[in-house]
C-alpha cells in the first residue's frame, strides 16, 4: 500500500527526486493535455497585462510561464512559490531559457504559510498542487490573505470521470498503467502510485467548492475538463475578507 501522507518534508523530497523527469512524464502521461488544462486556467483569469499573480506550488513553472506568455491575455508578473528546491531550480532554468526572468520570480515557501504580504496579488493560481497540501483549508485561507479584495483564484486539480464507460477505462489507466510507466521513467518507487491514491483522497468537486466558500471565496465556478479527469475551480476573494 502506497503511503498517502502529506507530511511536507516527504512531499518536498518526493517532488525533488522526480523533478528531472517531471515535465516529460506530465506531457507523456496526459498525452499533452496538461498544457491545455493550464492554458484554460490562465484564459479563465482573463489577464490584461497589469496583474501581479501568485503561482502557488509552481513546481517547474509551466503555469507561471503560461501566465506571462498566453495569447489569451498575459499577467505582468508572476511569483512562483514552492517548497521543493529542485523543482524550483528547474523552473528557474526554464524561465532563464525563455528570457522571462524579469517577469517570473521564485520564492521558496509552504502553501500553508505563504511568505508574502497581505493583499499583494491581483490573482492566484495553483495547478495540481492543492491535493498535496497537508491542510488545504489553511492554504485556501492563505490564498485569500495574499489576494487583494476581489482578486481571483484558479485551481486545477485531478478528479475522476463520472460517465460510466469512461470512468472504468480511466480508472484502469490511472491506477494500473500510469504508476508503472511513471515508475519506469522516474525511477521513483511510489511517486506515481501516490498520484492516483492522493486524487482518490481529494474531496469531490462539490466538497472542494464548499471548502473555497468556507475559507474566504465567493462566486465559485466548477468546470469539468476532459470528462472530469481534471476540474478547474474559479473563485473570487470575498471583498473585505
Ligand atoms: C504536481 S506538482 C505541480 C507543479 C506545477 N504547478 C504544474 O502545474 O506542473 C506539485 C508541486 O506542489 C508542490 N507542493 C506540494 N505541497 C506544497 C506545499 N504545502 N507548499 C509548497 N509547495 C507544495 C510540490 O513541491 C510540487 O512542486
């Protein structure tokens, strides 16, 4: 049985040890759909070129880069925060290579104690990170704290399709095939078994939307992407909260 402990040191060490293979596996295991899911999240935030944006759990910075390069509208600056040093190092290398160091910055830190001031951001985003956080309500309260009143939040996280035929086929892929391919390529014993196990423990879309409304956000919209393999949650910080 794979451990689903979300103890921060364990999670950071796991991502650090798969960091070098992380992007390749993301694109391979999602057949390139991960890029589209991030692009959709950025499109929902409808940037106008003026926004300062938090990318929490930035990892290798794919969402941060998308936010400052998207054809649908770009943020002015992104600060990517993560606690895994090796993921951040590769994110920084990517940003340097793309010539974006003046627009994407990095800070090492934990989602439950974001080391940035109150009301600093126009928008916040987190892609495939929140399910790893030991206390997701605390992280959501932190997103609300660092956002300006009326600031918008976009969360991407895995879910499970609900359409009967698709559900069975996807479960087989996600729980049987993906862990094997992930183990083979990442050489990590259980990171890609932890992935489906952690998604199973994550709240349902309805329950997660409820967590957002109980922790400082309103106007929560839940969008199912690719049959519900991924959900996008968009919400607005309650003014005056
Ligand atoms: C699956 S990766 C997602 C990376 C990136 N957002 C993407 O879309 O590819 C999850 C990232 O969240 C980070 N993470 C998980 N829990 C965290 C926490 N409590 N605080 C900071 N970073 C965290 C991990 O270190 C890892 O880099």
